[in-house]
């Protein structure tokens, strides 16, 4: 295994936490949690709940987020 690739992978996790969504969208914690719950309920992006915590697939969330302008039309 190439150590440089390993370090790059470690720096950019495959998942977001709700706090990451909050920062990315510059919204309140409550709004970020509401969005994540809606995303899970409506299958907008991949969400896993581990105990009380949520993990959101970075790839699926970014795809959903980047395509919002097309859906708004």
C-alpha cells in the first residue's frame, strides 16, 4: 500500500457527520439534523444511524447537493 494514498484517504473521510453538513451549509444544528432525517426518510442521500449519531455518505450527499439547482427548476 502506498503511504501517500493512505494519508490522503484518511484526510478526506468517506462520510460526513451532522456537524460537517452544518458547516457546509452554514445552517443551525437543528436544521442540519432535520435535513439529514429528511434525507434518510426520502432516500435523498445515504444515511446510516449509529446509536444516536448519523453518518452521511460524502459521495451521495455531494451528488444530491450539487444537483439541487437542477431540481429547483
